[in-house]
C-alpha cells in the first residue's frame, strides 16, 4: 500500500512532490517520474474544478482537476446541472477495494 492509499483511508488527499523539480508527481510515486529525484509527501488542495461529467441514472460521475496537475475520477454530488470548469471540493476520499472520491460542486 502506498502513502497515497494510506492517506485515502484516513480521508487525507496527499501527493508526492519532487524535491528537485518541485513538480507534483502524478500518479503518486516514491520518486519523480521526470528526473527520478526524491519526493516529499504533502496534502493536495481539496478545491478543484470540473473537467468532465456523465450522468447515469441518479449518479453523476466526473473527472476533477486539482492544482492544474492531478485528474481524478469520482462521483459528484449536485442538485443542479453541472457546468464544465465549475469549482468543486473534494468532500470525501477513501480506499477500500479501490480508490473512492466524492466531490461536491461549489456555488
Ligand atoms: Zn523531479
């Protein structure tokens, strides 16, 4: 289990950041995927934006982007019709069989 997955279990959204080139390493890893440098783990901003969504019955699935780097798929809580580019917040993350993310649109 990676630090990323351990974080998710505690509802913490963390990612690795390269100490050399200062870029977020995504997907998270123990070394940088550009320069193979060492990384540190840090919390990611939980405020992002909506990139894409699709509706299936009453559930809305979406792709959300954080810190202009990280794209994650999850479910979206919304009472109105989502608009691409709209701000959203990561309200819950967890890790059971797989990664789970729940987002909520900000009005
Ligand atoms: Zn690097």
